[in-house]
């Protein structure tokens, strides 16, 4: 199964390619080029063919078929440690999705050792450290590091949260993750 992130990236690249080709034609002036609208329509048609081939698959996905990474990012202030200790054990035990997810912790501080045994017991846990460049820059750094270093490559879905973001009901997430027509789920 092609990962969700790969499908989204492919779509973005097709649109960027279409825009780049149009820009190159505009600059050279000598080349005969399709209009931006025609180029975008061509890219959209290619994406539609891909979407249809995905949706025509006969296989019905189950939760066991999808590989999920829980990507937790934080500079790890005391409030986040408290959330992890008090809220996350219950969240994981009550969520079929989180029980099956691997965990990647991206943090500026050393992860307290008790969290591995009390919160993430029995889970595949990886911890990556970074030097905190500040609020917004730190959030962007997390995604940049993960994508450039291939941390998401072996997963179909990535759930990116801060420790104080709680997934209380995973039914909608699971339903959408198993739908081959869904390439991303975004919430705030």
C-alpha cells in the first residue's frame, strides 16, 4: 500500500511541476506551451486516474493493515510531562489506533525514564533530540527533520500531536485512515 504521505507528496509535486513548466515557457517565450489552466487540468486528470485506481481496489482494509506513527513533538515543559503521565496511559489503553501505533518523540529535553515504562510500555518508542530554536521554528524543524531524514517512510499514516493534544475518540480517524480516497486528516 502506498503511504498517505507519498500520495500527498506526489499530488503536490505534480501541481508544482505543472506550474514550473508554465513558468519556464513564459520566461523563454520561444516555446509553445499550454496555458496554466490546461496544464493544471492535465495534472488534475492524472490525479483523478490515480484516485480511481486506488478506489477500485477490492481489498477491504483493516486496522491491522495500516502502519501508524504517533509523532509527539515538544520542548517538554513540566506541563507536558504531567499530561503524559496523567492522561496518556488511559488514552492509549482506550484507543485501538494508539495501541497499534509506533511512537516517535521529538524533544528538546531528555525524556523522563519512567515515561517509557508507565506511558509507552510495550510500544516501539524512538526518541530524537533537537536544540529548541523557538516556538514556531521548533514546530517547523520537527516536520523538516522527519521528512528529510525519512522518519515517516515506513508508515501509511502519521499522527502529529503535542503531549497536551488528546485523542478522545479515534473512530473517525480510523474510518478515514482505512478509506483509500483519503490522503490527509487535519484538525486544530
